[in-house]
C-alpha cells in the first residue's frame, strides 16, 4: 500500500461526509452525557451577564435527547446563571474532546424547570450525592465571613434542596463541529431550518 493510499484509508468515514459528521457529533454528545470520564461530560455553558459580557462556567451534561434536539443540565435556582437565563434564555455550550479531536459549539434557548414533570424526573433520576449540594444554606456567590458558613450538613435537608433544584433544558438551534486532522481540519455548521437541520461545510 502506498503512503497516499494509507493516508486515505486512515481517514474516518465522516471526513468527507456531512451527514456522517452530524451523526458523529450527536453520538459524541449522547455518550458524553452517560460517560463521566468523557471530557465532554463537563462542557462550558456561556450566558449573557448583566453588563452584556459573556459569563462562562463548567456544568455537568446530564442528558442529551437527539429526537428533541435538546441537552439538559442541573443547577441551583438561586444561582446567577438562572437569573441570567431568565433574563435572556439564549446561551452557548462549548465542549472539546482531545482524544476524538473534536470541538462542539452549541447554541440554543434554555427553559428552566423547577416544579414540573421535567424537574421531578430529573430530580428522581439523580444520585443523592449530587442532590445534596442543593441543600447549601446560602446561595452561590454569597459573600462569606467564614467559608464554613456555606457547609452542607451531613444529613442534608432534601426538601429544602428540592426547592432549590432546577433542570435546565437547552433546545439547540445551532451546532458547530470542528475535527482536527493532519490531512486537513474539518468544520461544519448545522442550524435549525423549520423541523429539520440544515448543514454546510465551513472553512476551518
Ligand atoms: C467539573 C465541574 C462541574 C460543575 N457542574 C455544575 C453543574 O452541573 N451545575 C452547576 O450549577 N454548577 C456546576 N459547577 C459549578 C459552576 O461551574 C459554577 O461555579 C457555579 O454553578 C456558579 O455559577 P454561576 O454563578 O455562574 O451561576 C461545576 C463546576 C465544575 C468545576
């Protein structure tokens, strides 16, 4: 086999196939939600801050639903991100998997759920250890005299925690994918076009 043949067969099947690239991007997200060791399990969520500057923070990707084009994470109702998303639900999510050599930049609109079926299902489907953090006695970003003032009791009040719990569902309307390869990088963008996704290759 010549070097150029070997190079060609080394290329993944999505390399020149936009539809396969789309499936690959979703597959990466779906498995990242289930796999705690995936670097995409903890993407960065960016919202619009009160002064218009972007506010970014790490969150845990809890669920991905390709059928509904949505992703979900959990947070505390008292947090700044909830205030920001209430003000402007548009947001971005950034994830990078170095092993897959893929970056995903997602955009969408967030809906906040704290006392509906979505919140109840998200709460019941979560491990007690991750729910305990919603029992923190003071809201995130409260200025403390002593860091212990925010300590959560060893037997947390789960009713209080439930009141602070919020499931955030982001309905995606844009997915940008970058794949790094020495033979030439690949970049593609899909956006919601009515009920469908419309995609195109972009110059990387
Ligand atoms: C690895 C990691 C995972 C995190 N996951 C979450 C999460 O799922 N939800 C959340 O609200 N905060 C999570 N945080 C904390 C946020 O990054 C952030 O510090 C906190 O939510 C306050 O953000 P805000 O003031 O912008 O609302 C995580 C932090 C790290 C380092």
